[in-house]
C-alpha cells in the first residue's frame, strides 16, 4: 500500500515542503531514498524501537520510503515522526485520512517521546503559504510556530498522541499565541544602563549618534577606559524592534535551534564572538550551511572586541556584508543568502601595549604603531562611520555620585531621530541614514557653500576616500536629524569629520 505524509526541509532561512512517500510491498527490506543524510538514514532504528514500545511494529515486508523532491538534501532527525506515521498508515495499523492536511515534524526517542526540532518558524510560515490546515510538531517548539496566524499548531509530546489524533480517538489542543499582544509586551530591561558609565559624556554622544543613524563605530582607547562597557549598553538605546524585524530575527535563531527563548525574539541581539572565531563561524556556511554570527546579529549589534587580534581573513570577509547588509554564500552544491543588517561596533587599543603613544604610558616607535594598526585594512576602516578615541576616566569622575544621562533619556532622542528617517525613507526600502545609497545622498544631503568648502579642505588634507566622504555625509545627516533640522550645516560637517580619527595624519603621535 502507498501513502504519503508531509514534512519540510529548511534551506537557508526558508523552508521547502517535503513529500514523504511510503510504499509497502511483498518482500523484505528497508530502503530510504531521496538524498537523506546519516541522521535521516538512522531513523529506522529509532522508529522500530519507538513503535515496539507503544505496541506497534515495523511490518516484515519491503518498505520503500522516498523523500521528494529527490534532488534536495534532507538533513537531521526531524523526519522520524512523519516517516513513522507513513509506515503505520501504509501497513494498515492506523488511520490517516487527514494526513495530507498537515505538515508533521519531530524526532523520536526510543520510547516514543517527541524531541524538539530546528527551524519551526520558517516551516510554519511555508505551511501557511502552501495552504496546509495545520502543523504538528514537538510541544517545545509550538509557541514559536504559533506566532504564524491562520495555521493550526499542535504541540505534542509522544507518538501515541499523534496516532490517536489521526485515528479520531483523541483531540489535540491548539497552541494559540496573540502575536501582536506578545510583541507589544516586550521588555527592554536588561540590567544595563548608560547611567552606570561614569564620565565619557563625549563617547556617549557618539554612541547616541551611531544608534540614531544605524552607523558603524570603532572605539580606540587603553585598557580600562570603558570601551566594552559602552558597547554592551548600545542595545539599550536602540529603538524597539517592529514586528517584521522580530519575525526576521526569530527565523534566523530558529534555524539554529536555540532553546534559550520561547516565541518571538523581542530584544535586539548583541553578539560578541571571541577573536579566535573562524571566517565560516562569522559569516556562515559549512557542509550543512548555517547562519553565522553576523546573521545572528541581524537587526542588532555585532561587537568585535580587540579588533586587531582577529585574523586578517576573518575581518576581510566582513567587507561585503557591511556594504550589502546580507551575505551570499556560493559553494559547489548551493548558493544561500542570509540577512545581515547589523550595527558593527569594534574596539581596539591604540598601540601594542594598549596605551596611547604619549611618551609616558608607552614607548613605541611610529613604525611599531603603524604595523599594529595595519592589521585592520583600509577598506574595512572606510566602512566604519565613527572612529572614537576613548580616554581613561579621571578619578574625580569615577567617585562622582551625580546622576548621569540614562539609557531611557538617550533612547527618546534616538527614537525621535529614527522617526524622522522613517518618514523620509517611507517610499524606499530603507530605515535609517546608514543605509542610504548614492541617490539618497544626493537628495537628502544637500550642502551649502560653507559646508562644501569645509568638506573639500578635509578631503584634501586627510586624503579621504570616496567611501569616507559618503560616511561623513551620512553622519552629518544624522546630526541634523538629532537636532530636528532639515538642512545640513557646517557645524554638522565639522563634527562628522572629527569622528574620522584614524584618517587623520599625525594621529599616531
């Protein structure tokens, strides 16, 4: 007898429906075809044990299972449940009249328990798009999948529940999530606040500018000056995610099967990989392609502490994602694009010893300092909008008990500036100033004569590249937005130029 169940394969952050055809005929054997990986091939052992432990059995006949389309590789153990159901229905051990209405996924334990899967959200989105009535999956993943409306989501914990559901002996409880209500109840409390940072008001101003325009930033200062402390608090002043951003971010985290959350990702991610990370771990890929750290930071912050300590090859693969806000991985067997729209924040010491070359804290030749800084390529630095010097905090500032600016206060100004940008770019696929292209720069960054002269002088004296010129215009536009003024003036240009520290001659001392 021939029967079919339906599952799904996640490729990138999208899902593709898989038809699991089970045919039972005379003879003996178990044949699984359709490009299964080892985890799928081993399913027969888990299925046989699970069926035996709940009073069913593998039929002693020739079982042929085809995972279609046959040219798409199937990975993981989540096909256990639909294969087991197909075998039971094809052998006449249970009923399955409604199988065609459901996507079914789940890994089986040997006692019939159903274990969690990866990619529940993209699978649910695809199931709804293709008109399936429902999605049956492990109960641990049910809340995540239930954020997709107009789809019946049933979380189950044991194979016997699914068998009884299709045979009409038991009803399953639908998992219902009010997506908008859950999203609106998001909390921004993380225990971190800029009021914890003593002094560094100038650097806080730079972080506010970066957050308001979505700009990339590098912090340069000696150990203990507060670079990491400042960077970790950046998400607390970023605008709250909207629903589309939350869904995009959750899809990426879902593909990796993160278990530290339930439902939507409601806070902007902050990723801080160690400097020993490989280029594949950073941008994604591998034999079984998965998103990397830059995609996990999508709609949030990617922080690279001690930037020169990262391998040169790792830093260079960042160049394309920083420009395109997506990463495309092309291999012999696949091409995948992962979203990677993140704020890039880096920190570094100004010299090999960690201190500025002031003749007191460190004694390095200009050559030694240039060699240290040369670990970061010019093209990468060009893609960073703000270069900020972070000086040590004076003692009187550290012991000062006066209240400093809080994250909530800064966030209000950031949200107001972002609202201006949202209105400006309402007819474009842009959200903030850092995303502007040449056309938007021409339309929204018109300079008066004084501003043009100032920028021309800076370009000539500093030897700035065309990309650095664009960065200065974008930062100037954000400075104007923070002041809620339409025109960029010379003071905005002058301040933006000051944030190109690494471009200035003589910076090394």
